[in-house]
C-alpha cells in the first residue's frame, strides 16, 4: 500500500516531468530550468518518508 508521503513525492515527480515535457514542446532548448518548490512542504514529506522507513526497519 502506498502511503500519503509516497503519493505526494510521486505527484511532485509527475508534475516536474510534465513541466519539462511542456518546455520541450515549446522548443525551449536551454539546458537549465529554474523550478520553484515549497521547500517547507517538501522537507516535511521527506522527513515523513524517513520516519516511515525507520518504522519498517
């Protein structure tokens, strides 16, 4: 079963993938892309993932 943290991380991954696909579609050829994330929210999810890993080990 996938927990909330894993779903959130997969959502972030899918969203970033969609952004890159759209940039490529628009023929943006620069190698560097700036993407802004809510670091507080992301860090909370990462901490929860590590807590879940520790609980299962």
